[in-house]
């Protein structure tokens, strides 16, 4: 018998026990009781949850990362998540139902309270902190998975949990995405709410699965006494893994898109530096805009000598060789001076820029306001057309500019749009216009909504005494759609009404349907239309609210024994 092998074996076992994650049965019972106790939905839990949700929402609206981190630290949601992970491993129905109920009520509560506060808040701009939580990718899943491992390991010892749990709360933000969901619902931004909810579900599922694995390493075992019990455990883990795989598909696509955008930006930056980075110039900033296969690059250069048109055309051609024939280059040049400048040199530079020779001051021509205003409006229309290119919005007529003594510029436009424009979309268009005009600008005007849901046509015979049931339903649906948005107006025109009358056949019934559907009389107008080549009849202004007289655009020929109503929706902004 080799007695020297005994100490070696004992040492190896001691080392294994030292670095093993398994806990003794008393410690496992203590962890179970701790998880069970911290998953209670009591007044303290609810208070901390509501405070965390509101602080997260205000931090998102103010674009304050520090405030958002504070909300992460206050959030108690990690407790029921870990409880759900332990229930998944053990197959504990009581603990699982309790954890699921707490999680469901917590999720609904945070979304509900943030939706209500965001709806009442005057701050409704989509900040970068909000946008950063609407496009999760595969890296977010890995971060949540690893953080779940760390958070569960912290339960092995009380001293470790004091330092690890706060870090896990910051690494895996479960409350801020729910606050973004509430914000997205209150501002009718489905893509924002959907992206944030996908991020939350990704974090939730990843933490539950990783925590279950760590609980297994700690020595927790399901009470498996039959073959059916073992199959149930396999089914639970297989379903969890399947959910994780399904979540990975859109996250992988988002990651690929982000990587391609980074690569594209890096390639564009290299191409611009090759063309414009010289001892007397550099590329200070650039932006990218993609619409299908078309790539537009807007670069800002700081240079001591202006680049001439042939040099810029050569740079654009270089971009087209790299990124396709649809690539476009727009360049802004900022003239800078290298070193100090004496008055004599400044004078020479000024004369050189004005013509290359020193010459006396000449009388400036008289300012032609009409010509300047015309050029300004033409340039404004060109800028708006370029901004709207590749979007579903179109200009409908020429823009107007209202000048004031102080900024911003008030630009009045009329657009065509399939759907109502959100405040965030209008703010983004105004921001792009301000950058192009180098001055603060605001957009005002109206948008004609062109999608089928916002327009309707009724052709009725004069002998009709009532609307058909289908016509009533369609009209009520349109009225409710307009009535839910105070910025929408319903323009109603009719052709074939009796001359001299402001109440064409069946108008009273149509008006009753509009009112019964909740549409305010101030949100509609009734106008006589005209057939092609026929002047509209002269009518007097009606006494009833919401009806006004005036000409309307012509339409298709109407039979002599019929009346046609046209319902068109427009948005005022």
C-alpha cells in the first residue's frame, strides 16, 4: 500500500472543495429562504419600484446618465428574477407562480406609471438616452447573461453581495427599458416601445437562464424521483434555451447592421481624409444619410485655402468608386488662418479673396429685396426637397418664410404624408433644416394625409333618405380616427347639392354620425366642390358650427341625380 498517495489525494480534494461553488445543505436552505423572502410584493417593494421607474423616466427625458444609474440601483426587480430562475431549476410550482405574479405586476406597474407621467410631462423629446435603448443587439444578451452569473454568485456570501449586486444592477438595466416602453406608448412611437421591450425581455430571459445554471453549480437539484420528473426538467431547460435562440435572431441582425454602419463610417472617413487632409486643411466632421442604395455624405472642412470645385468633384468621384454610383458628397468649408495675422497681411488676404489685386473700395449695388427673397425661397425649397428625399413625405406647393427680429426662422410648408407626422419627426426635420441653413428653424403648416384610412368618398342618389349601414360604419371609423388627434382636420366637399343651400342632401345625418363618433365641430369644414369645367355654386355661410362656404377643387363628373361627398384629412402643425 502506497501511503504517500493518501496525503496527495486529500490535498487534491481540499483544493477542489476550496474552489467548488457547491454549498452545504444548510447554506442552500438559507439561500432559498433569502430568495423567497426578497420576492414579496409589499409596500416597500412597490415604493422602491415606483420611485425607480419615475427616476429612470426623468433621467431619460433629461438625457442624464447619472440619474438613470441611480434608478438602476434603486430597482428591486432583480429579486423576483432570481426567484424565477431558482423556480425554473427546482420545478417549484409555488415559487414559480409567486415569482411570475410579482414580475407581471411589476412590469405592468412600471409601464403604466411611466406612461401616465410621460403623457402629462411637457418634456417629450426623444433623447439619445432613450434611443440607445431601442436597438438591442447580441452584445446586450451576452452582457445580461454574464451579469446574471455574477448576481447569482453574489448570493453565496453576504460580503460579496454588498459589492457585486450594485454593479449587476448597473450592468443590466431592467427598469430603464420599461420606462422607455411607457414613454413610447405615451408618445405613440411603436418602434421605440417595441425596441425597448425587446431589450427588457432579452435581459430578463438571459438573467433567468444564467442564474439557473449558477444555482445548479451551487448544488440545488430538482426533486426528481421519476422518469417523468427528469423529462419535465429537460423540457423546461429546452424551452428556455429555445426562447434564448429566438431572441438571438433579431439581436444578431441588429448587431450586423451596427457593425456595417461602423465599417461604412470608417471607410467614408478614410476616403475623406485621403481627399481633404492636407497640411492646410482637415475634416472636422461628417454625417451619413442612406436611402436605399443612395449614400449622401455631408462633410465639414476646416481649411486655410478653399478647395475648388474640380477638387471636390474628384473627391465625390472617389466616393462613387468605393460606395457605388449613387454616392453624393456635400461639402461645407470653414476658412481658418494658420498662426497670427498682421493688419497688412489681413488686408492683402482680403484683396486676394476679392479678386487677387489691391483695389479701392467700390460702391456696393443697391439691395434688391425681391430678387434676394426669391433666391432665398428657391434655396429653401431645394433644401427641403433634399431633406425629404427618401422619406414618405413630399412638398405640396412652395414654402414660405416668416422673418422675425429674433430666431428661430418660421418656415411654413404644406406636405403630403401617408400618416400624421409625430412631434419627434417634425423636430428631426427642423433640426436638419437648421443645420443646412446655419440658423435655428421651426416648421409650421399642414400635411395632407394620403393613406386610404384617412380619406373616404360617398356617392349618394338625391332620393336617398338615409345612409347605408356600411357607410355609417366607415364614416364613424374615420371620425373617431380624426377625433383622437386634436391636430387633425376633416375637410368635407360635396358636388351636386342644391344651389343656394349650405345643407346638401343627407348632410344632417352625416353631421349626426360625426358628432356621435366624438368629432368636435371645430375639426371639420363643409365646402361645395366643383365638377371639371364647372364653377362651384354660390353659397352663403351656414349657421351651424363646423360648416363654412367656399370653393373646393374639382373632381370627377357626378350624375345629375346624385351627390358625391369627399372626406379628406389634413394635419395642422
